[in-house]
């Protein structure tokens, strides 16, 4: 059964002890290529991880990646990307709005009427709603992070 090992930790511990990959492989009783594959983040068998844990004189769980933490990191990264996309979409919308104001004012001056007033008012409502959505998402994220850290 493949086991998700913490490749960075295994490599860091080996380097802190000034061990070569060959030395670690000899201590663990596994092949050099197996150590190389594990340090490159490839899947490892439970027996290989147990052998490395014995070589480091630690529990097997110390060399494994916590799946819940990994999943939480992935979700947090996806959420951050979505929030960044929302903020970017707002700024694009806002820039379009500013350009629209200039055009609408130009049309009103050119025609001598206020024909573009209502579209401008409703566009202002739309931009304001978009801004409110960004603020709510940012506040929700901020408070959620505070609750998680407590």
C-alpha cells in the first residue's frame, strides 16, 4: 500500500545529520534508489517508511504527511485563489465603470440631455454590490481565520 511520506522532512533530517543518501539507505536496509524516490516525493511502501523511521529512531507517523493538514492547505490555497479572482474582477469592473462614466458624461454633454443618467445610476448600484461582495468575503475570511487560530 503506498504511503505518503514527508519528503522534505526526510531529506532535511538526513542533511542535518550530514548523512548521504547511501548512508541512509544502508542504515534503513533499503535501496539507494528507494531513498531517492522518497526524497523526490514519490509514493513509498509502508515497509520503506518503517525502515526509514527505524533509521531515524522515530515513530512512523513522524515521517508521514498529515492528510488533514495537506487537505486544509489545498483548500486554503484554492480559497485564496478564488478571493484573488474576486478582487481582480472587482477592479476590472471598477475600471470599466470609470471609463463608462467618462463616456456617459461625454454623451450627456454632446446631446445636451441627461439620457445616460439612469444607466449610470444602475451601473453604480452594480459596482457597489460587487464591492460589497468583496468586502463580505474578505471579512468572513478574516473572522474565520481568527476563529481557527483560537
